[in-house]
C-alpha cells in the first residue's frame, strides 16, 4: 500500500513537472510568435514608409524634370535672341567701319586740300605784301593816276583783288568748317563703334552664361532619362488628345458655316421666287384692270350711239391713271437676310484676314520659346513637329484676339479658345479662364482670358498659338508683325 502511494505521488509530481514545462514552452513559443508578428508589422510599416518616400521623391523628380524642360526652352529662346543680337551688332559695326573708312579718307583729302589752299593763299599774300611794302597806299595809288580812265581801272583792280582775297578767305573758312564737321562726325562714329563693341561684349558674356546654364540643365536631365521619357510621353498624349478635340471642333464649325451658307442661299432663292410670284400676280391684276377699262370704254361708245342726249347729261367718270410699268415688290425679310449675311461676312471675312498677313499683333507679350515646324530636343535629340508657336510670358498674363472674328468653341481641359475668321481660325491654348462665350463677336485686341499658372513653375506662363486655314496649319510667325 505504501509502495502504491509512493508511486502515485511520483506520477503526480512528474505530471506536474511536465505540465509546468509544457506551459512554459507554450508560453515561450507564444511570446516568440508575438515577437515575430511585431517584427513583420514593423518591417511592413517600414517598407510602406520607404515606398511612400520613394513615390514622393519620384513625384518631386518629375516636377523638377518638367520645370527644367520649361527652363531649357526659355534658355534656348534667350540664346536665339542673344545670337540674333550679336549678328545685328556685328553688322552695325561692319557698317560703321565702312563709314569710318570713307569719312577718314574724306578727312585726309580735305586736310590736304586745305593745306594747299592755305599755302597758296599765304604765298600770294606774302608776295603782294613784299611788292607793296615800300609803295604808296591804295588811295595814293589811285590819285597818282595820269587820267580818269587809269584811275577807274586802278579802282576796279583794287576791288577785284579785295574781292578775290575775301573769296579765298571764305573758301578756306568753309573748307576748314567742313573738315571740322567731318572730324566731329568721325569721332562720333568711333564713339558709337566703341559703344557697340561694349554692347557686343556684354551680349557675348550673357550668351555664354545662358549656354552654360543650358549645358548644366541638359547634364542633369540626362541623368533622369526614364522620367524624361515619361514626361515626353505624357506631353505627347496630351497633344494627341488636344489635336483630336481641336480638329473635331473646327470640322463642326466648318459644317455649321456650310449649313448656314446653304440656309442663307435657300432663303435668298425663296425670296426671289416669292418676289417673282408677287410680280406675276401684280401683272395679272393690272391686265385685268386694263381689260375692264377697255370694256367700259366700249360700253360708253355704244351708249353714245343709242342715246346722245343721255350721254350729254351724264358727267364723265374720271378713271385714275394706271401705271402699266411693273414694280417689283420689296421683300423686307430678304433685305434683312442680306444685311445679316453682309454683316457676318464683314466679321468673318476670309479675304480681310488674309490681307492682315504680317500685320497681326501678338496675342500676348513675351518670347517665342518653341517655333513652328521641326524642333530638335537638346537632350534626347528627338525631332518633333510643332503646329504653332509657344510664347513664354508673365504669370497669368491676359491673352488678346489678334483679329476680329467669332468665338467658335472651347476645349476646357486644354484651356483652349477657337476664334473663327471665315476659312481661317486662330487658336489660343493655355488659358485658365475665359472672358468670352461661344458665338460672341470679338474685335482685334479684345481680352479672351488669362493664362494658367503652373504650381510647379509659377514664375512664368505659356501660351500656345496656332493659325489654321481649311485644316492646314500656318506658321504664325509669318502672320505676326
């Protein structure tokens, strides 16, 4: 019995120890599992945070790439302007050099001529002085004449000598004045040339600085080729969507004009037919009146023959004169249609717009940063075609109509307004607000709206300007003055 109790006690103690050990092991395993879950959560949060930071960095880089591309375009526009200025200044310097050479040669010739004149004059005066130094005075010379005729001749000779001396003196003075004027002109040209050289040096320094900035941006952009390609693809996609919508609106406007022209023509033809009907009815009525009048006259003649006495007692009936000339009725509706048609053609005249080539004002003041036609990207060296020009200007600048016309439509997503000028259309793109409405007549210089301000590039705004003619794109630079 005692032996059984001892065994039972040992079993209980062993079981208790096993339970404690198992509980401790389970507790340890659970704690380990909790630690592992917390680590996973921590790593997940860390990865999520790093992903968010990476996305922010990528977005920031995209913005930088976009701003750098815009800045690169502006720098290239500045470089083009500086290069043009340098060429113009060099041309002015060459022209001045030519003038300076001509005037310098002229000064040399005039100087030699003056010296010769002065030398001759001095020699003659010196000889006259030596010859007359010990002789009598002019008065004594005249009174010593043997006859009146001789005295007269001596007086005339003295006058001629005096006149010659005065003429030579005046000639020398004029030559000297002309020489002084030429020297002043020469000095002024040399000063202008020196100023132009300083200006040229300044322009060349600015050109070099712009080129260095340009090279720096190109180097930075080359490091972000992937993002650059994405930005180009985004812009290309926007351009495709915009062009599709623009072509649709222009076709709709052309179809509307065609239908309107057909309506006006139909109204004109209907008016002509109505007028013809009225004229025929009027002519028929006049003929009937004439027949009645003729019948009445015949009846009166018969009555005269039957009863002359009654005819004498009757008073003659005065018939109002009838104008047999056909008068075409005036159709007021037709006249109004013609007036409206004329007014419309005055506002939308294709010929009038075509006559403004090279005279149109700029829609906004600024610099052209993208020209019409093929433009080669300085980073990727990819050539792309521009259907208009892009003008960089002050933030939120006001855009004005370049010619009178009618608002044909809008593309709100592109901030675009289309102005119709008959078969021509002008397109203004990049506006954030519009000050006109569809169908409104606008005049030259009228405000159309304000440009958008890019939050990533708030120092400048850009306007894209296009001119279309029957679906064909025109170079706006050939039309703007």
